């Protein structure tokens, strides 16, 4: 069902400083900032050629990464994203195998305007996993 690693997401306390590190110090190509109010984050993507890093900063008072940031004030790896051909198949497979889909159980539109779902990390070896339809 799963395909390529689409990205690894790193939650950061300060997006400007994170962009400075990856763009100016490490010399990577970094996208423009994008606010995703539906996900409670502001994101940029760092292009690595074979995959990407997604740098996340909390957006708004009820950001889903607020708890993570409280536990990891310096930042940390938050989730990784695997590509799937069909988000509905991914959803069905998850539900049939007791992998909890976060949120209201419906796919949301992710940072690339593609449908995504997240699986509860307790059901996926302690890692928050995002599936993105490509
Ligand atoms: Co992501």
C-alpha cells in the first residue's frame, strides 16, 4: 500500500531560525511559509532531492503540536509521511486493522493540497505516521 517517504516533519519553536539554519547555513532550497489553519501549523518544506523536511511551527492557540512543543521545547521529529496511491484505501486498511485515524476520521487537505490522514502513534510503533495521496 505504501510508497515513497514523502517527508519527515520537524516541529520547531521558531520557524525563522529553522529556515535560517536550513537555507542560509546548510544551503538547502526552502519553500515559502504556508499557514495551514486547519492543521494548526505554519509549514515550510526543505527540498532534499530524495525527500523533504517539513518544518512545523504551532499556529493558533489550539495547535495540535502545542503539547509536543511543551515536551520538546528545542524542537524534535514530529512525524513522517508515506505516500499512498489512494487515501480511501489507506483509511479502510487502517480501520480494518485497528489503526486509529486521528481527528474526525476523514481525510484532510495537507500542505501540498493533497488528501492526508494521520495514524495514532500508539498504533504505529510509537511514530506519528501521515499518509498522503500522491
Ligand atoms: Co507532514
